[in-house]
C-alpha cells in the first residue's frame, strides 16, 4: 500500500508541477521576445544568476533539509510552530547580512573577473540592490514549500509557481515601456510575493501548526543549521557552477551569457518536470518511513527507484536529442533572435541534455543521503564536482566556445552520478 501511495504521489505531484510550472517555462522565452539579446540583457542575466544563486542556496537547502526534521518532530510530538518561527527569524538576519557584505565587494570583484564594460557594471550594481527583496521572498517560500511537502500537501507548492509566472508576465507587459528591463525585476518580486501568500494561507487552512515567532532560537536549530550547513555548502557549490559558467561565458563574444542562459533554461524544462515532483514525493515518503522505524528499507528503495526512473526517461531523452534543433526553432523562432543565435542555443541545449540521465540518477541518490541527514557527503561531492567543472570549462570553452561550457556540465553530471552511487552504497 505504501508503494502504491508513493507511486500515486509521484505521478500526482509531477502532473501538478507541470501544471504549476508550465506558465513559468514560458517566462525566459517571453523575456527573450520582449527584450532580445544585448549587453544590458547580459548584465541582467548575470545579476539574476548571482541573486538566484544566493536565493536557491538557502531556499532549496531549507526546503529539502526541513522535511526529515518535520517528519521526526511529528513522530515525537515536537513543537513545529516554534521551530519554524525561529527559523524564519534566523534566516532573515543571515540573508540580509550576506547581501550587505556583498554590496561593497560587487563592483571591484566583477571588474577583475569579468569583461563587462563600465555601463554594464553600473547596471549590475543597480539590479543587485533591486533584487535583494526577491532573495528573501524566495527563501521564505522555500521554507513553506518544505513544510507543506513534509505533510504531503503537495498541491500548493506545485501549483503556486503558475501564479507567480502569470503575475510576472503581466507586470513585464505593463511596465516594459516605462522602466525597461527593471520591469522584469518588479515582476519577479510581485509574483514571488503572491506565491508566498498562497503557501502561508494553505498552512493556515490545513491547521498544520501555530506560528510562534521568536528572536530566541529553538534548541533544534543548532543541529538543523549544522546539518543544513553541509547541504548549504553542497548546494552553493553546485549552483556555483552556473555562476562560474556565466562568468566564463562573459570572456567570450558578446551575447554568450544570454546564449548559455537560454540553452540552460530550455534544458531545465525537462529536468524540472522529471525531478521536482519526483524528488519532493520521494523525500517526503522516505523521510516518513525512515523515522517511523523502517530504516533498513531505504537502501533498497533508493536503488530500485533510480533504476526504474532511468529506464522510463530514456525514450523522451532520445527524442529531445534527436529534435533539439526543431525544438529550439519552435521556441525561439518568433523572437528577434538571428538564425545563428538559435542554432547556438540548440547546440548548447543538446550538450546539456547529454547529462540529463546521470543528473536525475545522482539527484535520487542525494535524496537518500538527505533523508539520513548525511549532508556532509553531499558537501564533499559538490565541492569536488565544482573543481572538475572549472577544469573542464577551461579545456572545452577554448575548443568550441560557449558550447564547451554546456559539455563540461554534462561530463560533471556523469562524475556526480558515480560519486553519489558509490558513497550511498559503501558509507551506510
């Protein structure tokens, strides 16, 4: 019965994620149609990548790590409301402190490591300040995503991104003519605010717990932040690859940052469809079973799931590889991109897709580590993979340009799969 429930939740959550993110998948392409490819858009995508990097570090880490803690607290009768309240206060202070530390370093550091001109560097600084509220909102949403998923309330976390995307698109259309690319920032902030409101309301409606905000930390936060710290470094390292890729792309021809971004966004459509619903359901069910006394079953469950998922995604993966040019032309053919730009995006997308299968498999094994709170292993693996990514970037970008950055990412995905499967098999 538990296996049937897990399979049902995987398909249900995946369907909800597709519905919830279907509008969001259009956002990068609508941005492309509205704003095109230019030096200013390079500055925007670089800044968005930097801020999204910071927010996704905290958001994805907390959303995943909080699930086993909530599952454990439910089984032992712990005060979840106090824990969540203390967590929200703590992460607010941490994010604000980190954001303020970066401000005086931003301009001189970017002047050294990138090839942006003075106008682009000034624009990046302005955009960074504008996007700080977005970081807070994304992380808050991640907290409530994790809580609702731990209670198996998958609907709101999966569907709410659609609301965010709709609001973003509307705001961009309304303000693009008056404030230019700053309309994108305004749209993201407004959309994330609406999404967060939906998640909070769902917690209240389902009466999951009572909030108790406090500046005095909950006793469980020390262990949580220690475990989350390892995961945080791991996620930071993995997401650092994206920032490194964009930085190194800025060394190439103008527009390379945008080409890499659009190819990556196209790749993330199937990657998110596969992993978001799957990862959420697996983490929730495995955590509940693990902390209910069924610890011995986890190894078998992870191995079996990884094998079955890989077998299922091979056919659509081959289709994506075979029709990569047609897909890129369909998506970007109505924009003001040149044929050369679209061809480059298609090739970048193809090279990303090569690494999809090992990426998915490694993420499944990583969920097994998270359930057992073995986040130190994820940290070590992520740091090693980041070093590999830099080395491969240097080699391949000098051979095939921006496409080499995508090829490097796929090779690193293969290395990541090997690392996580070996550590899961031999360290527990």
